[in-house]
C-alpha cells in the first residue's frame, strides 16, 4: 500500500480558488495515471479528474474549465487547482490512482464552499 497525504483544503467563498496537493511515498511514481476524487455528504466517491503518465488530462463535466490537474513526478506530487468554486463542490477530496485498482485511501482534505 502507498501512504497518501492530501492537503490544501479549507473554507472558501463561492467564486474562490484553492490548490490541493497530494504527496505519496512511492519508489516508482511516474508510470501511474493519477486522479483526484471527491465525496460529498451522503454521496458516493467520484473521480473528478485524472492525469496520465504522459500528462494527458481528463475531467468530469461539472468541473471542466474550472479545475486543472497537474503532476510533478520528481516530487511524487499531484495538484488540483480549483477555480470558480461553487457550493456543490463541497466535499472531501482524495487522490489515488486514476484507474483501478486503487491504493488504500488517505484521509482526504475537506473543501467547503460557502458564503
């Protein structure tokens, strides 16, 4: 299993921005497709964005154009820049492999969008 640590969440007003980070202890990181997921209260966890080893990205339609995923292989880090945040973006955000099988889940980072 791969220890994963997410950070960067917080309370932000609608229209605001946050930059989430995810770091992991992994001897070989670069080949993996990585993803950001979120789980809102009472809902299932969903994949919202992924990035391949080559840097090809994909987004859930509800976040496309507002969120941007990136990776730094040398630092084993994945980022999620979130702009134009909406109340419906409120959730716990997690990162993990972008395709199955995923690793054990980290603690996630809480994002709350509220005025």
